[in-house]
């Protein structure tokens, strides 16, 4: 496991490399699990557009048990700011 501190907040330019790569799904959520950005591949996986996914919660796109599991896995990073 690699652990590194977050050096700065991420912005739209940080996500640009993940857009347009066939087969690569990428997204960003805030600390409340609300979607801030996704690439077209991720949106297509959900049969919608990237703009339609903005503002949707993790709980809006996954069954509750799966969403809770993902949140539990991400919570240590959200609490400490350390990527693992």
C-alpha cells in the first residue's frame, strides 16, 4: 500500500487526462459522496451523460449496501486526508 498526503485540492485540469480514454471510467466525488465530475465512459456505464451525473450521490447510483461498503473503504482517506 502506498500512502501519501494530499498536497493540494484537485481541480478540472487534474481530471482532463482521464477523459477520452476508451474503457477507462473516472469520476470525482466530494466528501459527502456527491459527484463533481465524471468522464463520458463512466456516464455511458450508467446509460446517461456526464452532465446528468453531476450532483448525484453514491447512493443514487449503487444499491445501498454497495454504497455503504464503498464509503467505509474511502472514509479513512476522507478523515485523514492521506491517500492510501
